[in-house]
C-alpha cells in the first residue's frame, strides 16, 4: 500500500501590472518628505475589491538584526494584499484539482505590487497524495503545469479586472490634485518606457503572467523517505540523492528544493530571497523584449528612404530613457544584493547563479551598447544629410557670387576709362555679358564636378 505524502509547495509568479512610478525620484526621496507607500502611509493603490484585503509588508527594512534586509525603495513593494480565492476555485479546474483531486488546500495567496509594471503573485498550497501519484505528477509535469495554470486563473479571474479598473480610475484617484507621494505614480495609460503593456483587452492576455517558480521545503526525515528521490528528479538535480542531502538545497530553472530542520524560518528566507531575484529577473525579461523592439524600429529607420525628424527624435528620446532606466535598475539590484543579510545572501547568490542573472544582465548591457551605436549611426547619417544641405546652400551662394563677379567685371570694364595698361578688365572688355555668364557657369560646373569626385 502506498504511503500518503503531504507537501507544502510555494509558488511565485511575476505578473504584469499597471503600477509604475518615477523610480529615480522615489529612490532619492526621504520619508520626511515623501512617505513610503509600502509602509501603509497612503491609501490603497488598487480599487476596493471583496477579493483583496490590504496587508503591510511583513518584514522590516534597514539594518538592525540579521532578520533585516536593507533594500532600496525600488525593491520594496508599493502595496501588499491577501487574496481570497474562494470564488476563483469555483471557476478554475486547476485550483479544483489541487483542492479536490489532490486533497489539498490553498494556504496562502498574496499579491505584492512592485515598480516597473511587475507584481509578484504568491500561491502556497498543501497537497496530500500517495507516492505513486506523486511520482506520476512530477514525472509528467502535471504538478508544475497545474500550479502555473492555477496562478494564471487567479490573475485572469480576480486580478486583471482590478488592474483594468485601476487604469480607468487613475486620473480621478491619483490626479494632479492629489498628494505628492501619489504623483510619483505614472499614468498607466501614458507610459513611456513600458509601452508594451496595456489593459484594454477584454480578457487577460496569457503573456501577462511571465512564469511560475515553485519551491518545496522539507525536513531531513521527510527527505529520507522515498519522496526524497522523487523530489530530486523533480528539481533535475544532476547528482545523487546523497549529494543533494549534503548540499541541502538545489535551485533549478523553475523548481527549488530545500532541506531544512526549521522549515518555517527557511520558508520566509527563501520567499524573501526568491522575491528579489524573481522581480529583477522579470524586469530583465521585459527589457529584453523592449530592447529587441527598439532595435527593430531603429533598423527600419536606417533602411527608410525618408525619416521624419520628429519621429526619429521621439524614438531616440524613448530609447535613451529606457536604456538609462535599465542601468538604474541594475545599480539598484546591486545595492539590494549588498543589503541582503544572513542566509538570504546565499539564497540570492545561488539563485542568481542558477538562473544566470549576471549573464542576462551582461547580455542586456551589450544590447544597450548595440542600440546606442545604432543611434550614433542614425545621428551621424542625419548630420551628414544636414551637412550636405548646408554645402549645397553655400555652393549655391558661392555660384551666385561667382556669376555676379563676372558680370561686375564685365560692367566695370565698359564703364572705366582706358588706361592703356593690359589687365584682367581688358579680357572682360572683349567678352559680351552673355559670354561672361556662360564662362562663370562653366567654371561653376567644373567646381561642382571636382567636389563630387573628391567626395567619392
């Protein structure tokens, strides 16, 4: 007879939200002047909903004890909410599968609203299945897919309509007449950097849920059961089960397994560490699409026969702002990594290494260099066109002056008295005015041909 295994699975899904702020100004502000919205000083960001109940960020920020992390404001959420999933379970086959088929329950469901149109959806579930079913669920990927789709159902059913309402009511709730902290929020209908996101579609786009990361924290005695090898395969650990037992944790591309005597404390540490990495990983993923789109637009402009200066100026201003903000977020992430303390520092470092975040950061920076060089080429091409225009204008002025000089010499040769001294005016004396004009025009053509050949 198979044993029944009870597992607590924590998931974290980066999702797109309409929340974006003047990040640089927010980072430079002090609590004395601009109260921090993440500390409950201001009104709720999201419109009232029966499914959401606001909570405070559960961990203190700043250096104090090892339980504290000193994070920059960019990595602190604006607002946090508990989510009531009762109605969603009734409409979601994935959540019903968790609750009914796998004899589970939704232990925690929370929403954390960060900057740069990214929010983190936390969904922690407990399931109880026999070992044979657990083996089948992990091997087939059904467990991962159900958890990911369940997070997507919560977003589609509960969160997306609330985000739409936020966009519609933004001017009324956070307009210019509101207090200074609220003015840090950018109008979600007029974003400049994150123009790839909007909430006008009637149903939630699947792309708004970026991915779902899953983690399981178990005690050593639970890992020593047959479940241990199943979970080793679930996280795709390359070594043996003894190697994993010695290492104590493994961060895979989508799944994390942790062996800890104090599961509750480890659960908090891993949530805080993974939140930091998942949030920044989401920003890099979003920027990857934005930079590729910007590069494509610049390529089109380079290949276009005619480009309006206004269009080019607008595009380059938007791209420059995007590149500057990407660099700002990278510096904020570096500061956050320095400010993480205790075991969470190792969690963040291991997660960054497993997900190759440093490589993704370097790739993003190289792509920004490529875009900046393309902008420089566009500016050089535009400067070249301007220079050619100026040259033509100056050449035209010079040509008119040359013709006028020949005409003046012809006129002077006829109006001045004879001095019986041969010179230049005598040449023009014998040349009719039309001949002077023809000669000057011929000379002008020779000069233009010489300049053309020289430039080639």
